[in-house]
C-alpha cells in the first residue's frame, strides 16, 4: 500500500475509533496538499506573524546595522554563538544551523529586501494579499490557481490539512481534506501509557493487544512511540508532508503554516531564536521526509512583511515592510544571497523606518513556477493577475 493510501486508511480508522471529527492542527501549524501528475514538488511555507528578515539574514556588512539595532545582532561569524557567514556581507542567524548546511551544499538561497504586493502593516490584510497573489482583493488563492493548471489524477486535485483550507488553496479547484493532527493528543497519550508499562511485560502486552483489537495497527503503535518531533507541531507536520509528497502517486503541491512567535514587538532575541529553531527543525524534517524526492522539490518560505529597521524600547521590532524569504530544495541554485541591497542609511529606509523592498514576492513565485513547472507568461498572468510590474525572477533553479 502506498504512503498516501496507507495514511488515509490509517487515520480514517483512528478518527472513527476515537469518535473524533476530522481535524488537522498540530499546535500552531497546518498543512494543505494538492495532488498532480508531475515528478516535481512545490512546498510553500507561510510564516504568519511577520518574521524579522534583518534578524534572520543579518546584513552585518552594512555600516548602519549596529547604529539601528545593536541589541538584536548576534555575534560576528567565527565567534561563539555567532551568525553563519553567507559570503562576507550577510550572516544567517545561528538558530538556522540545518538551513545553513543546506546553504553550504548549494540547496538553500536566501532572498533579501523582498516584500509582498501590499504596502501596509496589517497582518491580516497583508497575509490575505500574499495568499491571493494580488495587490487587491480577489476570490481565490494563487496556489489553487496553480493546481488548476497542472494536470492532475483522480478526483482529489487538492488536499488540505488544517482547521480550514488556507486562503492560499481556496478557489474553484476542488479541495479535499487530510488529517493527522487530530491524532496528536491520543498518540502522545498512548506513548505515555505504554512507556509507563514498559517494564511490565504482562500489562504492556495486554495494552498492545487491546489497542490492536480497536484497530490500531503495529504502524500506529509505532507512531505513538516517543518522538522529539511530536513535541513540536511544525517539524512533525513538515516530515509528514515530505513523506506524502515523496509517494509516487502522492500530492505534488503543499502549503504549510508556521505561526510561531514571529510578531516580535518585545524581547525579540530569545523569541526570534526559538521561532527560527522551529523553522530550522521543520526544514530538516521536510528534507528527511522527502528523501530522494528532495532532488525534485522546491520549498519557498515567505512571510507577510518584514519589521522595523530600528530596535524599539522593548528590545523588539514593530511591523515593517521589506524582509527576507528562503528558497530550498535539490534544484535550487543556492549557496549565495540574492538581494538588490538598498542599504540601511536613514535616507534609504522606507517611510524612514523600514528596509526598502527592492523585489516583489510575486516575482520570486513566478520564477519558481516558470522554471519548476514550465508555466508560460499567460499561465503566470492567470496565477498572478495584474502583476506586470513583478516580472518573473530568473536563475533561481539549476538548469
């Protein structure tokens, strides 16, 4: 049985046995999937809450950085707890160790001074427009429109894992549902229960037999074993997504949400480090889940806007404009930073407070879709309407 079919059958039985409705949340994370007849995979990771791009990809070579936000800057590359050097001008936050390793092997590309189509500082409006792929309100998400353009097999063109289908995947294209998150609490309970009776062979054997009688297969019991990834929703979800995407007849498009502590108005240093650790663990888990399919997979990590260039009085940052994004995967032409860097001098800041965006996230997404799925200009115009001012980026992927 394939990974996808096995997961559907397995989770369907467990949900019925536990008397639960189909749910799909793991902490603050959620997953949406779409099935398509293509060997290439695309994963979109939404960092809801506005990641501080200047804190994730630090322009330590900019002479104005320390003047604006010295309390938020990690030590220089080469020092204890220091940032990971990205070529002499930029450094990667030390919490992103796994992504740093991907950078070194050429499969991770940071992009800086980039922003969505909106120029406002409202989380909700900016997230909506980013997911719609537009600078104005429209009735569908851009990834749903992509799913409609890629030949698909079967009736389930798109699958969603989450309390609701994210706006990114809403639209005319059919969307089904898939659940694993409803089992997170029972799995954790089973793990604790079995662990408590680990040394009692008689009781443990009875528990195992009882669970099997209720329809829990050995694979389910194995999944209930203690697993550090299960203590953190996003990495666990990312690994599941990778395993589903890796299946020959599995989904080819996925959208994950990582709603950690990105809205760092105060005490940013520890909060951002924790959120970045979660993202880093998730990207490592996704790569592990994809296995050999990593060679045909592209992961785009985006957030709705950046944060202010200056540190505030609470040692945090407020809602901003320009920020950073990440492109990961086997086909990615990484090992460099892509940025038309505007500088952090006061006269270069947007509204005298934010990093000036010099690239549009739609250009990044267009470039990925053109190079990874072969979408032409007409198709890209359908996915991103009224976006002539955001031409597709080139050179994002290896030929």
